[in-house]
C-alpha cells in the first residue's frame, strides 16, 4: 500500500477538480476528518517536549509581519488580491502538515508544537487585523476573535486533549493507535478532496470572474508558496530540521483561510487560498514521489 502513496495526492486533486459538483455535498464532513487526523497526529506527541523556541518565534513573526506587508503593497494594485494574499500568508499551519512532514523525515514534535502555536497566534492576531482593515463592519474585535476561536477550538484543542488523556490514562490503547497512525495520511487526502470540491463549486457558481485576475492570482500564489516553503526550510535548517521548517511554514490551513476570507473579507479573496491548496499539495506530491524514488534506489542492507 505504501508504494501507491505517491499517487494519492494527485488523485485527490483530480477528483476534487472534476467531480466537485457531487463531492461538495459532503463538505460538511471536513471538520470531522480534520479532528480525527489531528487525534492520530497528537497521539505520539510528547507533552514534556512542548517548548516555545526561537524556531517557533521566527516562523510566527514571518506569518504575522510578512502578511500585513504584502497586504499594504498590493492594496493599491487590487484590493481583492491583497486580501487573498494577506489571508494566505497569515493562515496557520495545516492540521495535516505533520502527516507529510513525518513521512518526509521531520520530527513530529517540532511540527506538532508549531501547529499548536501558529493556530493560537492567528486566532489572537487575525481579529485585530480584520478590525483595522475594515473587512466587515458587522463584526467587532471580540466578535471576530470569538468566531475564529470557535472555529479553531473544536478542531485543534479537543483532539489534543483527547490524545493526551488517552496517553496518560490508557497507554496500551494509545500504543495501538500509534501503530495505525499512517491512516491519517489517507484521511487527509479525503479531506483534501472535499475542500477542493467546495472551492471549485464556489468558483463555478460565480459568473463574473475576471480571467486576468485569475492569472495574476495563480502566478502570485505560486510565488508565495515558493517563498514560504523556502524561508521555512532556511529557518528549519538553522535549528536542525529543514523539513519541519519547510512544512510548518509552507503548508497552510487553507480550510480556515478560505473560511476567514469568505466571512471577514471580500469573498472573492478566497480564490487565493483556494489556489494555494492545489499548489502546495502538488508540491507535496512531488516531494513524496521523490522520496519514494530515492527509497527504491537504496541498496538492500
């Protein structure tokens, strides 16, 4: 089964793109999938090793500062584009980042800890940004803060608490969970199909799309993806885990980003994180393929 893993992500993208009209009806199931994925991921996370480090600090500062800088730079060019870029860079680490990162050789704790910190950081900072940007006059700071936190908490906090509880109270059961932890990769692929289907449905429901805007959006999203994976790799390398840094900063929680864009900003801006879904997972597919090829080339011991 493992040798077919390199084909899973491309297949998920294709299914989401071409069968979105049917699959999008199941989009409501996405949060439950993410919950289960996180539970499996956190089952082997060592609580005593959870520490906030300079590795975390540099990556969070990049998200928080670079996102607002890009927003200011692109605002005079196109407001919708600037909001989409902003929310894509600000978006926290994907809940699935640890799945791919571990397969590629990263330390689970490094990615898992940053996933926790980045999601909480965005929950605190995003409402402040939305207030100053005037994304929606219907939401006060505390309403924005509460809405985002309510969106994140059930998905992020509860599986973490459940995993830690089982670790402490039912260690034998936790050991069995860890043995089948690889299933989270396939659950993540299912979630990816649902997310892409929902976004494609949104695109086809709009009849006034500017194709020049879409081309600009794709090109800029590609550049953003390269910059984030590259800067994350640079920071990670300085702290002993280049793969962890690359995945932690480059792989975004686009489900949350799309929701925030459609709720607090111009809904059209959600096209940028939607494109990022496809680009980041195409890149991850390539990395997994490369790792599988290298593994096959290694001589038997």
